[in-house]
C-alpha cells in the first residue's frame, strides 16, 4: 500500500554538474529547499568545476527516455523542469515525453552555454528546440544571450534584436510565458522582463551584485517549477522565484577557485543562527510541553 506524498514531485531533466553549482544537482537542492520531491533524469555528464566545463558526454536518447518513462509510470508529477538537453535526438524524445503530459506545467531553462561561456549546443539543436520543444513550454527562462540565439532566424541578426523582439518571436513559437533575465545586459540594475501571450511585459528590477555566479539560471527555473508544482499562479511563481534566487545569491559562497555558488539552503542557516542566538532551539508551551525545532 502506497502512502500519498505531502510533497509535490517535480521531474527535472538536465546535465550533471559534479561541482554541485549548476545542472541537476542545483535543481535537486532548489526543489528540496522549496518543499518539493525532486525526480531526476540525467541528459549529460560533464567534466567541470566552478571555473568552467572541460568536457561533456551526452546521454543516448533511449537512456533519457527510459529514465523518464520509468519514473512517470510510478510517481505522479506536478511540474517538469528542463535544463541542458545536449542533442537533437534528446530534444525529440523529450518533446514526445512532454506531449504525452500536456497538462503538467513545463519550465525550460535553455542551457546553451555554461556560466563560464563554454558552448553546449549547435545550430541544429537550436532549430530542433524551436520546432519541437518551445511550442510546449509553459515558462521559458533564457538570459538575454540565449533569448537572442533562440529567436534569431539567422545568426547574423542576433546582435540587432531587441529583447522585446526576442520575446515576441519566442511567444509566437508557442511559449506561454517568457522571462528574459538581464544579467548580461549593460544596465545599472539587473532587469528581468516577463512577457505573456498578450505581449504584456512586467519588469522586475534587482540590485546588480558584484560577483559571478555558477547556477543562478538553474536555481531560478527550478524555483519557478517548484512553486508551480505547489499550486502557485504563474505570475506569483515567477515573482517569488526571483526573490528566492536573489536571496541565494546574496548568501552565495565560493568553495573553489572559480565562480560563487548560490546557497539554496540560506533560510535553514538563518533559522539555525536565530535558534543559536535564542538558546537551544526549544521552547515551552503553556501546558509545559517542549517543542523542538528541527
């Protein structure tokens, strides 16, 4: 006899990052931090650290498909999150998977390059994404570089596209919502722009932080997926996920010689510090029963 889980399950399909900064490890940490049960399908394995990607090996499409189908036949899923895909063949099997579950929200972080600038895709893969996957996406979360690359009909026009132009084209391909993050833009603040199918735009302004971060995009997309899985409306999920991600960056740490890593469990450390300041973390009720804090 199975016991229904109180945690909404989110299936993430992404590459593995052994540094724990980005990729499927970042997704798992984020989803667990937000009270979800993370299910994971590995699309690629990488040789990387906090400074960059040295090499990667894309999983065969049958393996990606079998990993996902096995889980989906066993556990009800409340949301999907997709990161690095790695090959045209993987795009095809993932697109078919998503088509079989059209009522489940899908958040796609189009990982086209690493945070260190290492290219992880090619023109054929971009074309496959535009044709097969983007029409099924509930929330697309590209940075400005990725948005221009996905939206451009020709590589020569990438630099001339405005972000509004990019959003219009991506929405025309079928995405329901597009959140373009502005970290790579030359602005005093980071401006993230959320577009919906009515072409209405809502701008979110964030203080530009001084460091470089490994895994911020994975964190944001996973947070949106987790909040959608918990039942939040799209507008609220997009807004609250940005606040969560910003807090992970404010509390980021640098474990190696490369970029900073977001602290997805910042809130737990804040609670622990408060409990430490207040004593042993336990309190007495009026009836005298001791309530411990985990």
